[in-house]
């Protein structure tokens, strides 16, 4: 490791002011990707600004038909929360299936979204759900935030503070995990609302995306028995873990698996 300055602000304004006064700062939430990258000397920020001392960023609150999840809620906190269990039950399974106990206790939902790893689980789930991502200065729709691999529409000094999720009629997330990291080789998130169904995919491309044909088909006929056409493999990832054709078939298989819970 190398020398850097460490800051622990108590509120958002202080965090932003510190960020703007530093040469090459990084915000620290759970640090699951950031600290690993620093250890490998892939990045070398001048300052780390730890957000974990900001208390109001780790609440989970039910508001009529929406759930507010603080950006610093750990995967474990979400997996063990009674509100989530009663209103979006399959989100418990999603959070419980992330990484290992250390990752689940340290990693945060806001950090996962800001990191925008295309094989992570939360980006696909949030993309499928009707969700507004609240930052220190604006509200961003979930279908706008992810722009590329490890890239979002967030400004450099912008901090995700909470997620406002409209409670769906049905939600499920199923993935085919890498056996070592538990990242998704392919993951499928399905969210059903009164007049719309969204199917979001992780792990199959450079960024999570909505499978439009699958979403449209299920909006017309939401059933586990509906015949689904395998999506095109054009543009899907191809690597040592799976070919693009295999990933395309996995999307079909996992969609049917996710629908069995309906």
C-alpha cells in the first residue's frame, strides 16, 4: 500500500467539501472493489473519504407503497430486514447470495450501484424495479444511472444517499454464479407492476440491461408457462466462463426459473 489521507466526515456537506479540496479523492462506502484495487496498485487516490460515519444513510423505511433504503445499508442488513422480508421477499435471497460473509457485512447497496460492475447483483435488480436513486443533489431513475462498464451518470463529487423503490406485485432474481466469486455469469431480475413487467440482465454484457422482448412478452402474458424465445447472442460477453451463445441460453433458462416463484 502507499500513503494517503483518510477522512471520516459526519454529514454529506462535509464529505463534499473535503472531496472538492483534495487532489485525487475517492469516496469509501464498503470498499469491496476500491480497497482491492488499491492493494493491487490499480488506483492510487490521494484521499479516502469514509462515508460510514454518516448515520442517516443506513436506514430502511416503509412509506405506503415504497421502501426507502439508505445507500450505506450493507447486504447483510438488507438480507435480515423485516420490511424487506415482508414486502419484497426475494430481495432477501439476492442479498444473501452476494459474495461471502465478509463482503455481505461490509459491502453496501449504494456502493454496488456507484461501482457499476456489470456482473454484480444489485444493478440488475434496481434496473428491473421502479426505483429512484437519490443523490445529494438530484433524483435519478434506475434506467438512467448505468452508462457503461464501471461507469455511471454520477458526477465526480455526487453521493448516492438512498433508493426509493416502489413495491412490486412480484419480484425475483436468479443467477448462475461464478463458483469462486459468486458474481453472476448471468443473472435475471424480474419485476411485475400493474401495467408493466421488466426483465433485467446482469453478467451478460458490459452493463446491466433490460431484455425488451422478454419484458414485452411477459407484460402481455405473465406466466411461467409462456414460451420464451432465446434472445440474440449478438453483443453478449464471451470469456473463459461462458460463450455468448451460452449466456443467451442462460437468460432464457433463468427467466423461466425465476417465474416459477409466481
